[in-house]
């Protein structure tokens, strides 16, 4: 069962021998816990095991290349996982273009075989840029990793897939910061935090232990199925 903020706070107070200690407010301990949970979020994201995945769909606007995350209703964007173009029942994986390729197309859309527009994308600043400049209203599906969201209410729970022993990272982070504020030795806590982080880093990899990943065809899914034989 997922652990909520009040339980994490209670565990942190107990570990730091600060039960009933008004030197630390609940809000302060909550901030420390969220720092630890944010670091845990980064550890899991950087394992590239798709712990956090969500998506949003929107339609291209003819003549508009840039789409801010805010205009798409995305206010917690962290990292892009990919972008699909959905047209006439076909889902085509758009390829990313580099900054150096930003002017490779003119304003006139270049179409591939079959008449579909060969769009590419780049995450830039606070949004997504599409090239060439769209001339269609195709549906786009943006797959992304959301940013960490602080726990604020006592009954706010951590993600259900976070192993119960992993959440200890946030508790120990809070204890470390509490000891630091009291100007007490943090040597033992630092070692424990490092050991927990290393254990999580190792255990979080290879989430699908039953199937290994294979070599990916860079062009797979970037054009309709009946055209994949063409270079």
C-alpha cells in the first residue's frame, strides 16, 4: 500500500529523535521529504525504464510551428519520450531534428510517399517545434515524463510502484537535513543515504527482467507500414 506524507514525516521525526520537537515544523520536514522524493524521481527517470510515462494529444495548426507546453495543457513537463503523428488511421513516429537542422526545410511542407507530411520535432524552451511548418491539422501525440510533484496534504501518497524500501531515501534525506540544521554530525546519515541511493540505482534497472531489449531500427514506425520497404 502506498505511503502518505504524514507517515513519511512521522518516520523522519522518529529517526531524527525529533518527536514533539518544535524546532522543526511539520511544513519544514515536509519540504525535506519532498527534496528526497524529487531526488528519487530523478534516479528512477535516469534509469530509462519508463517508470513515469504520460501523454497528451493535440492537433497541428496550419502555419504554426511552435506549440508551448502551457497551450497544450502540460504544466509538468520534464523529458520528452517521443512524438507520434496520427493521420488517416496511421500512426507515424516523428523523428527529432537537431538545432543545426532547424532551417533544412522551407515553409512549404515536404511530403513523403503517399502524400503524408514528413514532420520532425524538437523540444525547445517551453514547448515543441515542428518542421516543416505544418500545412495539415494532423493529430499529434506527445509522450513525456512528468516532473515531480510535491506531496502537500497529509494523505498525499507516493507513486504506487515505488518500492517500500526505496521511500526510505526520502526519510533519510529529511533526517540528514534536520541533523544539519541542528549542527550535529551527519557522517553516519551521509553513508546510509549513499548506500540507499546505490541500492536503488542498481535495483531500478532492468525493470522487465523477462525480456531483453533488442537493436532498434531507427526508421521503424517513421512511415506507414506499406512504405517501410522504401529508403
